[in-house]
């Protein structure tokens, strides 16, 4: 009844706002919609952005004091007056820079439900761990990984048990719950985002990926029908299996800190995505209704 109601009255609408090209095509071909179809891809809010080294240092100095991050030990500087944090180093004069020997920070967010198969990520991280230990990376030495998975949900305890069984040496996995204020700051400090989201309709896109790109973090996303409308190859990579994801992480991690290469290009692509925020994007879309 609801479908018939929507289909009947939807046809008479002047315009339709769609979140993907796939949705617009579905409305046109399967629902017989004849009104104006306008596609408005989601964008992150304006305050979602990439953090600089000083901001990252301040953020992690605070997060590491939280018991959720107790397994991430704070590094002591090798020189007197130098304060090292998880990702950064503060010199005697107060100047902060990213540590050359730092781990790669990988972030994923989830509601810990059966909709996302996190065994794919865990298997990929186990494969990365083996590669990092033997140091057989395509571009040279692989850095260690810190993988932070944020969110609450029914399967969190199950996957935390699976994580404990892995006993990884080059990869540290932390599950945590962050406030709405700290979440975009975390993303703004991340080197890479990973999404395992799949769309039940195949017509919508994961907001978590929008948030990651909005904060300047390239993304590895699980593939489904319309994901390439968002993860374009310029700002991220699409995978379909744990081995493929493991190879993608290895390839990008081996280039961490290098000025050229695929990872650098993906950073530039994510920065380009950030240039247009939600307010600007929505205002432009409204002009199309006129």
C-alpha cells in the first residue's frame, strides 16, 4: 500500500532530490517518475577537516589519557625536551612535526551489526601483520598500524574477542566510543579510512565515507553497485575481499610520508573532496530547482 501511494503521488511531483545517480536512474526507469531529477551527493559539514601536526599532537595528548586507549603507549622522546606522542613529536621550541617513525593511523566506524562483516578487516590486518614482520612491501619497509574502530553495537563484544585471538605484532587494534566533538577530530588525524558498509538497496552511499573524505582521509571501501560515485579512484580504493584490502593497505602504508605516489595522489583527491562542504553543495543544488 505504501509503495503504491508513493509511486502514484511521486509521479506528480515537480522535482525529486536524489542522493545518487543510481537512485535517479531507479526512479526514472522503475518508478516512472517524470519530474525533474536532481542528484545531490552528500558532503561533510564545514567543521570536518584535516588537522595540522600541532592539532594532532594536542588531540592525541588528550585521547591517550583516556582508558579506552590504554594499550597505545605514549612514546618518550629520545632527546631531552622532546615530547613524542602517538603520531607527532614536539621539539624544545614548541614546534610540532609528524614523527618519521610513526605508525599509520587507520580508522573505521561501525554500529557493530551483521550488516558489516568485520571479519574481512580482521583477516586483512592479519595478512598485513605477516607482511610487515617479514618487511616484504612493494615500496619498501611497512610501518606498524594503529587501527581504531569506533562505534557501539551488539556484535562489539564478539569482535573484540576475535581481535584478542589474533595476537598481532605489527598491528594494534583499539575499539572505542568517541564523542560527537572528538569524532571529526579523530578522522582529521587519520591516514586512512576503511568502510565495510554495504547498501541493502544499492542506491545510497555510506555517510561514514563522506565524513572520512571530508576530513581529508583517503578511503578503502567495500564494493557495491554505486560506491564508485563516491570513492572514485582519485580519493580512495574499492575492495571485494580481505586479501585485496590487505594489498591495498600495504601499498598505501609503504608510501606513507612520501611526496609522490598513489597515496599522495589519494590525499590530494580527498583534499579536493573537502573543498565543497554540505552548506555550499546544498545551496548550489537549490538553484537547480528554479
